[in-house]
C-alpha cells in the first residue's frame, strides 16, 4: 500500500539537509520506490514529506541511506509519522511551491470522501479556491465536533483546597454535602441570604439542611490548568467556595468528584435552569463548547464516574 511519511529533523538546517542529499548521490532523482519528496524548514528544524510505493520500500531506504548519512552530519534520527494513503491526485508534474499538511482528527474515510465529492464532482481537477474551501470546511467541522466532545470530558485532574476551604469541608464531614452552583457575582450578605432562600424554595430544602455555595469565575481559556485551586470563606452564616476556571461545568464536576473521594459520601449539586432560548444554548454548545451548566455538569460526571452509586447527584429547579 502506498505510504505517506512526515519526517521531522529536530534542529536541522538547510545546509545539513543539502549535505545529506549530496551524500546519497541520487542525482536529483527519487530513490527506487519513491514517488514524491518535498522538504523545508519547520519549527526550528527541517521537515520532509515523502510518498512511497510501500512502507517497506521507505524502510529499506531509511536503513541504507537516511540513518547513516544523518548520523554522519551530526543529527539525531528523524521523528517519523506514517499515513496510509487512501487517495492520490496527481498534478501536471510541476514542482511544488507550497505544500499543505493537515491533520483532521475525528474525520473518517467516509466523511472525507463525502466532502471530497462535494468539492470535486465527477473526479474533475478542482480549482485552487475549491481546494481551499474543502480544507477550510473540513477543519471547521472537525474543530466544532472536537470542541463539543471535549466540553464533556473531565479535563481537571486535581483539586487544591486552601485552609479555609478545607475547614468548611471538614465541618460538613459525616453528612451529605449539598453544593449550590452559583454564577460568579460578588455581593453583600443580603445577596447570599436571598440566594439561600431561593435555592431552598426551588428544591424544597428545609432550613436546617446545610448548604455550601460554589462560585466559579470564568477565566481566560488560554490560561487553562488541569489543577483547580478552591478557596473558602464564611460569609455571615453561609459557607462559600470560590475558584477560577475557563470551563465552569468541568470545575463543578471536578469539585463534586473530589468531595465524594474525600468524604466517602455522594454529594448533591443544585442548579437552576438557565433563562433564555434553549436554541441559543445549543448554538453556544456547538460553537463554543458551552451551554446550560447543569446538563453539561451531569454529562461530565456521567462520563467520568462509571459507578452510578458513587456518581454525584445533580438537581435542577
């Protein structure tokens, strides 16, 4: 089977590449079994993209030519990525001025073929604008699917509680911890009193049932960390936990999982439905990986905790 290969030579220069090619004494031609060869600088090194009749043909060339000559010029062996070729489109023999190398995760052969047929009906050679449109469409689709899927993966793998947060959790040990998810909105004590009364009304909770509020301040997505730092504070009679994270549902789910691990009791989480058109939430979910926090938190928990008996319980009112 035809194989495409991407070879990355860390720290290599154009001069070292030219010396390797000269040592191979190929006379400007491909080695037997080779079909396509392009090379250029990439990420502080040198990248080569080859297409060969078979992986075996490349491996013979690698062992006989690449490895000894690369070592001779003082380079480490390249990192090699192999791609089985399902489809080839040849040009008119002109030398390439620009080579586009794309990885489209999650796009299988059938989906790729469907997009290809839309751009290249009947197998005719597409114009440049059609080729560009095809790849842009594929990249956008894969990106949206990937973003939506990743939004329900537990991406926070560690929780660090400060001293006050630890004390608040210890005060609730031995009983079910009931966490109230609340959007970040710093306010006065009266604001917490109103929030406490509202959540008890919506979920029919008695006044003696202790509640722990959890506020997540949405931070910049570029500053994402897999460890969540949780701070605690006593505001009047209310126990409040705070954290910053660009992924709110993930942060809430991670806290609930950690509380179950620390206390041995399954915690309960309380939400209220997000006001607004549900279609808008669907669009936010597809394009930004966000949406109504309650169902997203539930889905993160469902995927992260296989045992339903240990899975934190989500209430929405």
